[in-house]
């Protein structure tokens, strides 16, 4: 939810980081997605995580040949 994204953003600022990633195996609320817009925060829900893993595996397979 939005409070988790806000906390992550606070940590990003405190640590003077360039970007933050929030990855969940579940879902993201519309409020969380809307709040993260325009901020250096990348959100991955469960489906996005699966796509990321598949892309990574495909890239490894292509590079191994």
C-alpha cells in the first residue's frame, strides 16, 4: 500500500540513493502506484516479478550460446 511506498521513499531520501525498488509477490494498490509516479521508485508486483525473472532467464540463455 501507499504507506509502504512512502516509507521506502523516506529511506531513499535519507540514504541519498538514486533509485529504490519495491518488489512484492502480491499486488500493489492503485494508491501506491499513483503515489510513486514521478518518483525514482520502481514497483514490481507478483506478475511483474515473474516477467522480470523470465526476461533475466531468457537473456542468460541467449548470452550462454
